[in-house]
C-alpha cells in the first residue's frame, strides 16, 4: 500500500490535485495519546496545521448495526477521547492502517459529521467533492456490509481452502535487483474482482456490499486514490493505474473498454476526443446507470447522495444547468432513459417504483427508484460512430430551471417542448422479449404494430389503452436494440423514431412521462403538426 501511494504521489501526473481543497470541518486524530490506542475528534481549524488526511468509504448497514456516530450531545465527549475498543471493526482497521501509513488524520462520515445537526449535515454533504477529492487516499471496505466487518478480505471458505492448499497462485523469484513473478494460476482481473462489467443491464455491477449503496458511488468517483478491500483481494485504483496484491502494477485505466457499446454522436460536428462532449455525456449516463442500481435508506437522499459528483461534473464541463439529475445541454437526448426490469445473467433488479413523496418531475430518472439504462444513447459498433439523426424537437426549455439546485428539483417543474405528438393504442398484454417482460407494443389506426413501449412503472399502465408519443429523435443506424418489424436496415435507418410516452393530464397541454418509445415508424407522425406542450 505504501509503495502504491508513494509511486502515485511522486510519479503520476494525472493524479495531482488541481486546487488545494478546503479541509473537512472535523477529522479524527488517530494518535493523540502516548501509550494509548484511543483516538479523538479535532476541529480542522483548531490551530494545528493539517497537511493531509485519509478518508473511509463504508456501508452503514441496517439500523441495528449502524456504526458509532457523533451527535450534538456526544460531540464534546468525542473531542476528548474515543476509546479504541468502542470503535467498530471497520473503524479500528482504518485507524490501524492510517498509523501504519504514518498518517495522523482520518475522516469518517458517521463520526466527523454531526448526524442530528441538519445544517452541519447539509454543509458537509455539499463538500463531499473536496472531502474525498482532497484526501490522500480512500480506504474502501468493499466487501463489508456493515461497520463491524472490517477493512479486510472476506474470502469464502472454499476459496480460502484452495489458496491454503495450493498457495497464492504465484511465486516470486529474485534475480539481483530484478524480481520475477511466475503465475501458477491465471491472476484475477481487476474489473472482475471489483465487479466492473461493461454490460450493466446484465447485472454487471457485482455483489460487493459497498457497490450496492448509493452514497458510496461518489466516494469512489471523487477520490484521487482508493484502496478497495474486496472479497478476494486488495485493489488499488487511482486516475492512472489499477493494481491488486497479485498484480500490483496491473493495468493502465481505460474508461471505455473494448467490450462496451460506443456512445452515440448526435450530429456530425461532435468531436470524439476523450474530453469532448460525446464522451462527457456518456460518462454522465454511465454514472446515472451505476447510481440507479444502488439503494438508499432514505428515499429523499436520491439527489443529495449524487450532489458531490454533480458539482464535480459541472466544474469539468462548459455550460449546462443541472435539472434534477439531467443536464440542460444534454437535452433532449437525456430524456431517453428507460427502467430495467430484468437482468439476463445476474440477480434480478427490484421492480422500479415511485418514491412515497415527490422528488423530481416525471421526465427525470430521479423521479423513480429502480435501475435506469441509457442504452438508447449508445451503438453497438465501436468503429462506426453512428449519428442519432436529427432531433425532432424544435425547442425545449425548463420553466423553473433557476429553482433547481444540487439537492432539489422543485415540484411541477415543467419542461416546455415544441414537437410532434401522436396518440397511439397500446397492446393490452405485455410482450416478453427476453430483456424486458413489461414491453408493450403500440399500434397505428389500422391496428398494425408500429413500435415498442417500455413503461417506466408497468403497474401504472394496467388500465391504460392509449399513450401519447412525443417524437424526440431518429433511431441510430446501428443500435444495440435490434429492429424487429421486418424492415431491412437501409429502409429502417432514419425511418424509426425514439420518443417519450406521455399521459395527458385532463384536457390541458400538460403531460406526464410514463415511459420510452423506441423503433416507432416515423410515418406515424404523418399529418401531425408541431405543438407546444408541458411535461411535468
Ligand atoms: Zn496515480
């Protein structure tokens, strides 16, 4: 771990902090007493100059297993002394690792944020970018589902027995100053151990407990360097390199690996440079897909637990307002998400549902708890960057845009749209296409099937016979979704539309989003005129 950190600090140009960040309000001093392992909380502005600190990323676990916390009534006593024996195992491990790394300060959310002080909580929650981004390294208890399981490897018994019997899978030989490692087993690949699979809708996120929690996504993404304590190995991750204890020098990072779909260009002028708009947009869609697969204890944390990442994203890109999880400069394509109700190879995702209390307008994915896919914005072939075709929407803007912030999407925040809209009949029985058991087909006036409808929440559509479809943009030439209405590729390209499925509220011009429409024959809009409508 020491070597990883010192090499990264000294040699990796990509792993430098850009600005000197503000320190978190409080830190844990891991060695304040002579001849005692006890620790205490210190205010970061209390005189002593604090050069660096380590952060911890961990699962809180169910309420019965919640970690030791600081509250208004315990703050004073925590600043005097916290007995080492009183710390849960994960915290003890983190303290020990800090001392081994000669680090004096550690930040742990449950102890360094006063949990029942709303102002303190909100202030610190908004600072996550600089708290994790400014730390020397984040220790991530990846395989621990609560604070009592430690920062350590949790190897399953059969794997452990195998390792004890057959050794670690490699042997080191020294030749003078050179060391050679010979593998007797194929070493584990970083993404596999971590649970990073490019095919996310097939359950690619793995089962490591820390990966299933919403708050911890930004803790990983914002950190310059992380050491993950996974199920079978210790993993290093920084902006330049990933390694494991087996292959410590393993691989240079690629966000876009060969196996994944390529992002969709929206017009020919878009640059495909790694820092350009196309990849930036895809990076955000990626974040949302990962984030939406995770769970929250408090439904109302959906936007707050992403706020640190949203702030970082805003800092890195030009323009664009943040509208409840969607960026204004990604409109209208950013509306073309859909919910996932089935995983082909892994644990089934929970059925999508609406939160009990209003959280975001229906056009934002944040209005739903459930796994989201942006595959409408990707194509299969990495060599041929298809364009998505002309946008069918002529104007789009958000009425209450200035009232949004990183935490809040104001109620009834309407998207004003001018576009083509058409009423379509729904097939009564859902169709199972293997990927989605709630898929429904839509039909034209003559009863012919002319497109696919993916409901956001299937149960909401049970008694509905019609939807309105707003035409958003043409389907790309090569889409991960296969054309299925018997047309040849040439004939169908640009002749099929992606759109939003809407329900009209009363007889007004106001609509609510209820799903995504794909592969809809463009001819369905023949004879329709541009209309102005409001989506809330
Ligand atoms: Zn590095």
